[in-house]
């Protein structure tokens, strides 16, 4: 995919957030007058409304105020440039791993039900297949038969091998079988769907920890990535769950889904600041091709505009 279409699709996905961030600013631009302090207040409100969070909004406003002379003379374009830079800097986190350095590359996908785990796995299997990789899709959520069925549909659609256990089976046992299969068949990657809910939260976190131990026994260094899927439409309200997973499940990266359906795209900045791990992918729609690899610079441009 060329970078133009990538940016275009991200721009489209972030449309609603960008509209909020730009509504007041566009009015100012039409007025063609130097910016006033009140204009910055409007910007602050827009940042809060799009879920940047209090801390990130505070920092961004500090930069705009510190550089106010630049904003006064440069007007809206200067303000956007400063904001873009702030967003890019907060989102730019180094990746601790080199994807596909080991074979099979084992990725756990975690998060509460409904955030888009199944869909994300399907989209990833498709993208990796397009890169020439075989991905075994493993349904380790043995309590949600419907989830395993959905996952199997995605696997079939992407012509990816699929493994599931019997309903109610021990997820770690299902995972062990999947990893042995992937090893013996020489698959490049294993995507593991995990339970989003058990009877108690304590159990769920203990189960994820056990699965990680089991994975490491079968494949050195596994899970190589643990991706926490967060639903952007929930905005910063999803942060509490995020923290719990991040603490207990050793999350190494984030997937932010449903950006297309929300004006709260600023939450990307809030979650990265809060959880301290990079975003790896963003979901901008329900179709198979609607998952984009994350890039801080492109995202900042999509969010704030040029
Ligand atoms: P899971 O319970 O976490 O496995 O969630 P699912 O993958 O089943 O997704 C729940 C719903 O969210 C489904 O209707 C998906 O089509 C939808 N969904 C997932 N990702 C996106 C996205 O990026 N954009 C939109 N608009 N919908 C999404």
C-alpha cells in the first residue's frame, strides 16, 4: 500500500475527531485575525472533548502558551504545527521487539469482550498473509463458542490454519497444542485470541499469566508480543481496564479499534501516556483491510490536519 492511501484512509477514519479539533480553529481562520488568548481556551476545550485527557491537554496547552508569539503571528497553521508535533512526540514510543525475529512469532491478543479482538486477529492474519506469512489462528477463549466460530470464519476467509479446543477446555492446553502444531508445520506466526471475561477478574489475569508461562515453554521468548485491544469509542473510560491488563498480562503494544466511529480519537494520546507502551495498529472500519500499522507522524497528521 502506498503511503498516500494509508494517510487517506487514516484521515477518513479520524474525520470525526479532526472535525471537533478544527471547528473553532476554522472559524478563526476565516476571521483572518491574529489569535487571541480566548482562542487557546477554545483549543483546550476541543482537546478535552476529543479525549486527549487532562495531562496531555495540559502539556499541549503549555507548549501553545509558551510559543504564543509564534501562534499569534503564524495563526492557525502555526498552532496546528505545534499541536501535531506534540501529538507525534507523545505517541512516538520505541518498539521493544523486532517482529518475526523468531519463528513462530507468537502474539497474544487480550482485552475485554466486544472491543474488537476477533476482528483484529482476522485483519492481522490477512495482512500477514499478504506479506507471504502463514499465521495459525488459535481460539483460546474456550468459554465463548461464538467467538471461536467468528474466528474460524476469519481464518477460513484468509486461508489461515485454525486451531480450537473443545468448549470449556483449559485454554493453556489448547494453546500448547496450537504452538506444537505451528512448530511442526513451520508456520511463521501464531495469533492467540484470549478470553475477555471469566467469573472473576483475578481468574482471568491468572489464566493469562499461566498461558504466558506455557507459551514460553513451547517457544523461546513467547509470547513475543501481547497486544491489548482498546475500543476508541469508549474513550478514556476504557483506561482502567487497560491498566489492569497492562499490569497483569505484560502488555507490549496496543491496538486502538473503531476510530472511524468516534470523535474521541485523542484517546490515543491518553492511553499511550498512561500505559507507556506503543500503539501497534489502529482499526478504522469493519472490513478486513481496515487495520493500519501505526505510525506516530502519520497519525498526528491525520488527527490534527495539515
Ligand atoms: P471481541 O469480542 O473483542 O472479539 O470483538 P469483535 O472482534 O467481535 O468486534 C466487536 C464488534 O466491533 C464487531 O461488530 C466488529 O465488526 C466491530 N469492530 C471491530 N473493529 C472495528 C473497527 O475498527 N471499526 C468499526 N467500525 N468496527 C469495528
